C-alpha cells in the first residue's frame, strides 16, 4: 500500500461521502476503494469510517486524520509545484 495514495483516496471518500462515488470518479471497482481504505485502517490500527448500508460517517479518529491528511497532501503538492517552478 502506498500511503500517500491511500491518504488521497481517504480524503476523496470523506469529501464525497461514498465509496461508490469515488470508484466511479476514478474509474476503478468499488472493491478497490474499499480494500485500500481497509488496508489503511489496518495499518493505522484504527477505524476511520463507520459504514452502514446507506451512509458512511467519519469516526473521531477519522475526522482528526482527515485534517492531517489534507495538510500533508497540500505540503506535497506545494513541494512538487516549487520544483516545477525551478525547472522553468
């Protein structure tokens, strides 16, 4: 599991509120999204999302992790953008 990819996927799931919506947006099977989130939760040893048949809700740990993921992913984007500017 690539953690940055898993973090990006987790952020998308949290924002869209649906595994199916993310899978459709990315053009991958829903099971791929589900497995990635499950692998992330296993790695972290914490439940990030409470799932029901009709909805999903972030746990307290999931909400805290979401905010940290956003900061980290923004920093990665900024670092990559600064390299692109140096190339020009």
